[in-house]
């Protein structure tokens, strides 16, 4: 095992939008501290003032009229992507990996939503659980909530941190996770024994806050069955340069959270600089999967972007059907 890991519950073992349009708008407002700066920023993004105001108006209307619809989808939706991996050990063909992301404990995410998501993950009977960052929201009191709400995952569990965790208290968040028996990887890797064969998890720290070091995280990582965790989807741009076949599971975007088809993708891409909003992407030899997350950080509501619990099924390339 590389690096420092806590013990892992189970048999073997151890980048800002807070996403959502509201968050993107706030980030945009913070970054444009003067009228001249605002104009320059908008010019650079090739986004006219009229376009921007139209987008903001639509987002505001959605936020005002859609909370009732959003409440109806707070139960996490199960996604079951299948990934074909060329280097997967035969023993791991069909391996089940549950992913939870962006739990965001605090007043913007209902505790029942978090508890339900953990129960859903356990219901998958996974071989491995991975947590891809942003457990906290904005308050240090979230550390206590992490201790209260995030326990109970029944398989070996490995985690990485997200931008909110760094903004609030990265050490505290890591300690709360290890107290539950979950491993926390910060530009490290660890090898577990799953189904009798070695399986390496590579954990890259958060990109948005400047902590991501992919090469360091991969140092000494065994070949064969491997999985990369990184909160920020754009970490995959760096992984692509390594030229290795890798599967990277990420989160961070909340799938846009207020997902107005076309508009949200446009705003994520041009304002938040997050081109990978949700689902599967291929970047050279790298497969990137972006989970919509469980919780909320900026707005308390979601629209057309259900909370997600993922069951990733790993298949040997050539075996997937
Ligand atoms: Fe994030």
C-alpha cells in the first residue's frame, strides 16, 4: 500500500462550481470584482451581456418555480454503467463498485437523502465502495455531521477529498472518514485484495483547489486491475497525457444541478469551465465517469438532475456485453 491510509471496513484491507448554475453565477460574480474586469471576463468567454442576462433570467425562473418538482426527486437514482477495461484481472470480471459523491452534509441536503443513498449503495452488495469528495458544504459543524451521517458502508471503502472539504477543513474531513473505517487517499494509491486478487485504487486530491498530483498518485501503482478516483472531472485531462488505459470516477458538477437542456451545459462550459457535466466521456485511453452526486451545495434544489448512486460494473475488455 502506498501512502497513509486508515483501516478499511470489510474483508481486505484502507475540482468550483459547487456546481449548479447558482454556484457558477456566484463564482462568476466573485471573480469579476470591477465593471472593467467583468467586461473583460465576458469578452474572453465570448459571451455577450445579453446572452448572460438571458441565461441568468432563465436560471432564476427555474429556481423560483421548480422547488416542488425538485423535492420529488431527492431519493437517489441508481445508475449502472458498465466499463470494459483491458488490464482487468480475470478475477475482477464483473466486479461491483458503488460510488457516492458530493454528499454535502449540512442544511442544503436532507439527512434522509444521505442515509437513503448509503442504504442504496449497500443494497448493491458491492465489492468496493468509493467516495469521490465534497462531504462538507460550508460550515465546520459539518465535521460532526459527517461522523453522524456517513457511517455504515458495508464494503471496503476508499475516499478522496473535494474542493469544499479543502475550503472548510480537509484534515477534519479526512479524520471523520477514517473514523468510519474508510481509507482516504491524497495523491496516493493502495492495493486491496478483492475476490482473491490485487486491486489498486489510485486517489487523486482535488484539482480546483490546486492539490491534484496525478503522477504522484500513480507512483508505484501496480499494473493490472486499477481504478482512479478524482473529485474534479477535469483531472482526466491530465490523466489523458499519461497515455495509459485508466478508468476515472469523478463528481463535483452535480450534473449541473439545475439542468436546463443546452443552457446548463453552455454555462458549465463557458463560465465554470467544466466541460464534463455528467455521465461517460472518453479522453484517449481514459474513461471518465461523472457522478451527479447526492447532495446540494449552493441551491437546495435540483431540477432534471436527480441525485445519483452509481453501481459501476467492471468487465474485462472483450468480455463486456
Ligand atoms: Fe466540488
